[in-house]
C-alpha cells in the first residue's frame, strides 16, 4: 500500500491526465482544539474521459465525496491517504467534506497555545507533501492551479494567506469569514494559511515596478522583540536587488513575513506569505552571526519568489535547484545589497562546512539526486541540497561569468513564468547566454557525489623560486570523479608583521595533475593559498611552509575570506586525520581572539570543542580538555567587554567547564556575584549557564524548575527540557528519552531535548542507549512522524560511546534491520562519524 508515499511515475501519469483549473478551500477553524473543518472544491479537466485517478488527503475523517454531482461512499473510496476517483468526465467538479487534524509536529496546520497568555496561533507548513493534511489535493508540484481560500475563524483573529487579506465578514457569535481572492497559479506546497491572535505591522516597498505591500507578524508576547525597522530595511534591500538582477517584477500581490512558534524549519517560501521561526526575533542579546544568518534566511525565502514559486520544478528531483539557487542568491544579495558585505566569508567558515561533512558520509548523493518517490525526497533533503549546491553554483558563476549567468536567469524566468520546468531548461538558458557547453559540467558537478581535494605539488629552485608547480586533485575511491575547477591561487608574504597578498593567479584545474606555468619562477610565498576567494567547492591542503605560517599566527592575515579558507583547511585536515586534534585546538586558542568574521568567532570554537571531545587521543584527552577549559577562561576574561568574542567564549565555557574553579566561575555569572564587565546575563544566557551546570551535575531539578518558573515562555519550557536532558544521571536520561519517543511531544521541545541528550564525558549513564537507539530506529518513523524521527535519529546517535565495539554492533544491526530508509541513513551516518573520530584519535596519539 502506498500510504503517504507518492512515486514520480504516479505523478507523471496524473499530470499527463489532468489539468487543475481551480481549488476552493473552505476551512472552519472554530470546530475544536484537535480538528478543523475542511471542504475542498476542485475543478479539473481530464484528457481521457472515463479514466481513473486519485486525490491525496492525510489523517482526515471524510464525511462526503461528490464527483460531478455523483455521491461517492467515503468508506469505499478513502483509504491509505488517497481518495479513489473513477469514470472521470472531460470537465469535473469534485467536492470533499472532511475534518482534518491539527499538528504539533509542524507538518500540516500546526496549532500552538502560548503559555504566556493562552492565545492561540495556527500556521501551515506544506513542503514537501503536506498540503494534503489540510485540504484534499493533487499533491505534486506540476499540477499548479489557482486557490481560493475561505476561512472561518474567531472574529478577533488575524488570518493571512497567499492572496491579499480581505476584510472579514461577520458570521455571528464572535465568528467571521475571510473570503480571500483567487491566487496566482501556484503549486500546492507553497499555499499557506496563518491564523490566530497575531500582531501585524505594515509598510511598503516602492520599486521600479510599483508598490509591494509588506506585512510583518508575530505573537502578541513577542511584540517588543519585533525589530521591524531592521526587517523592513533588509526586505526593501532584497526587493530592489532581486527585481533588478532577475529582470522580472515581484510576481505576487503582497509580501507578508510571519514569525511563528514551534517551527520545525528555518523558514518557508509560501508565495507572498513567508513563514519563519520566531526565534529570529531574539529576546536576548545575540552576536553578529545571528543577524547575518537571519538576513540570509530572509533573502533566501525572497529569492524563492522567483526561483521556486514563479518557476517551479516539475518533480522533486529538482528540489536541489530551488534550494541551491536560493542559497547562492541570498549570500550574493547580502554581499551586494546589505550591510553584510562579507557574508561569503561566513558561508565559508560555517555553512559550507556542513556541505563538506555531508558529502563525505556514506549517504552522500549527487546534488541532482534521483528521487523516484517522496520517501527518497525525505532522505535526500540535506546540506548537499543547500550548502554544496550553493557552493557549486558559485563555481558555475566563476565558470561562465556573472553577467551571462544572470542573463540566462532572466530569460528563464520570462520563458517559464507561472509554469514548471526541469533543470535542462535552465541549463539551455545558461548555455545560450554564456556560449559555453554545460552538459558535461553538469554531469561532473551535479550528477556525481563526493568532494575533491586540491593540494599544491612543486619543486623549488636554489634561489627559492618555483622550478615547477602543479595542483594535484584527488577524490575518495568510492566517489572518484575528478572535476574541472576554476580557482584562484593566492601568494601571501609577511610584510611589516602582516600577511599580504602579493599576487593572484586564476586558472582552470582538471584531471589528476594540472601544471601551472604561471607560477614557475615566482618566489615561494609564506602562505600559498589554493582556491583563494573560494571560487570552487573543494577541500584544500596547505604545504608545510604555509601550514607553519598559519599555525604561527593566522591573525596576521587581514583578509577574512582568506583566513576562512585557512581555518577550513586546518579543520578538514583534522577531520581527515592529517592534523592532530591537539594542534587544531591550540590553533583556535591562539588565534580566535583576533578573528573578525562573525561566523568564524562562533563556529570555530564549536569545531575545537568537537576536536576535544571526539578527535583527541583518549590517553591525552583529559589534558587537552583542561587546556581547552582554561583557554576559554582566559579568552573570556581578556575579551572586550560587551563584545561578540566575550559572549561566545562565555557560552563555550559553560559547555566546557568541568573543574571546580571553572564551574564556580559559571555559577558566579549565573547568580550575579561575579559577572565580567559588559556581559549581559539575560534570559537566554542564564539558560546556557544553567544547562552547563546541570551537565556537570552542579545544578538539578530544583534549580531548573525555579528558572522555568522565572521564564514562563515556550522558550523557557524548551530550555528547561534541554537542561534536564543534560544532567549526568540515569533518571534524567530516562525521562528525556521517554519524552522524545512520545508522539505527543511538540516538535521543538523534542528537538531541544535531542540536542542536549548525548553529552560527551557522560559515557557511564549513556551506555544503555546504543541498544535503545537501535531498537527505536526500527519503528520511530512510523511512531512519531517523519520530521521528528529524522531529528531524533540524527542527533541522538550515541557518538560519545564511540569504539570499535560500537561499530561492530551497528554493523550487525544494519545487516538485519528492515527499518525505514531514513532511519537506516542516520544510523549509517552516525557510524561514519564514529569511524572518522577513531581514525583522528589514532592520528592524535601518534604525536
């Protein structure tokens, strides 16, 4: 039985058979706290009258089905999340009356009651296939239609959808109906309904093509944190930039951004009705990387209005293209149109690393993955889709040139406006604009998996110049593709205490060894940097002299992107067991205080903490752990008061503190007896400090409950759950484990617990959880839902128990398990992370 799955072939057959003229969706949000009324009227044509097909509807009680005036028995027609339709006419009208179920997982129509004031908030989340949890649909992206939503809700609510919000019509007893006008043609997955007691603030963008109404919404309890001036500023900057470079006016009537609670994603590009995590409205001080990332999210979703919403993929095989393009576009826009002019540095320091990691796991896949059904989409929707895809598009821009790239996009948007396309259509447009053949480029970059490594290979003449120079390209034997790379090579010398680029050479690299005659005769620099300016997607290696220069003082390198490449090379070498974890931790401690990139400041200490916990040799780990803790104490003490450095180092200290002296310092910051000058110990930081104490056994239920009472918000409840899960006791772990396995646990509470559960240096209490994890993995997808199960299985794999015995046990499980493909994937990935850690530990031990 298909269940909630849908195959590509089924979708193709349905698309060949049908054209969907319109949906009219009547939703009654006044029927109760667990379900809502949903009546769907579809009008569609059939190219082969007399044919059969099916409609999609999940987790509903169907009261009636009427096709062309003919009543169909729901008991006979509705099964396995599908409604069977037979004997279609050329023109059809179908009416489905049902009750659908509110979600607490963020899939479908999510219902949330704010603990601060008991106000109710609803919002939809439909990507990939969850509009069918709210109304009856032909749930596939290439059956676009126009949607008319009529929403019955309490009259004091706000209701927002894709089309402009109408004035509600009173319906008696404190109830009103919002009759929305029909939408532009769009796919089901980008339709949206948001309703509840939201607070709205309104503005406009006045552009070359006219006025775009802007709305910003949040919960009433977050109004004081809605920094609407900043949000409007970046929204206007984004519209001015995208309308200009895309050469196509914003395609919808208005643009609302709604910050919603308990969101299981970062944001979603619903046409004209973007939903975002309301954690992006911070209640406490955040560092600059937070605002840079928030800016990228806002611009990412805006880019989707053209790439994804205006022009939409035919099937989910090209989901990567939607996300990769929006990811590239948001960083390009940040650099060119906003205050975040060095956003590509942050991408290199943090976001791109997630792509490198994902691409080196056994579960790696081509960017353009083969997605024969929805289950495959769920498995392949990852950081290869986002981070690697964006990096590869950046390489494509370097390959064809920015102006031809944008010219191809403009033609593409005009040719496929409000319709569906495939990647081949975009490739044709780019080839026409650039004059370059791109089929072979697409084959090697998009249809193969794995990351290449580029290393310098040279001989020196007696005078210290290069007698020969080449770039050696290698690939993992499981993913052996060697690619064409357009790269820059930077030569940096020390001048008056600073590392300054003397020369930059831009070249094409291909095959195993590419000779670079342009460098022959050049004096060897203090730092030779392959992939300068980060044009391509590849790991790089530093030669012996360059590595010594980096270790001796990376802070002397003024260029933030060049530093990011050096940091990345060192981290890659550490993960690949070519640089000792001990040396990487010392590199961070010696140089992080002078780092200026916001993402470098926040991400690099996290990498160092992972090196301490997972990559350090067991025999010397305690010594390195103490070095890391004491180094963080010194960094926090010496950081400028009120700086991002200070905030980051204090947060990291809370996670690393284990000696009595360091824990006393954390406790003193929490209780206010000894707070570093300039440090704001606000509510979010209080939870960080308290969780650190709970992790170390210095705070327990009494302290956590008192803090939860102090912070009566949903964030407080989630942070309290995380603090409880961090405790090093069997009782705390058992309670947290039960919570994440409970289908009733809200998705964000579950996520908070999961991210806090598997703490390093708690092996004694975590020991039972290898078997419990493997047992849960067998059935978790069916028991708690796709998204929640994925988060649990990814982050609660017992990596702190890493050992050869764990690898052997996991291999036994993999050989016999029939678990969901998604579950098997996360088990395989967890195993790979442990194997990598063990190799790094062996290298660190060799000294």
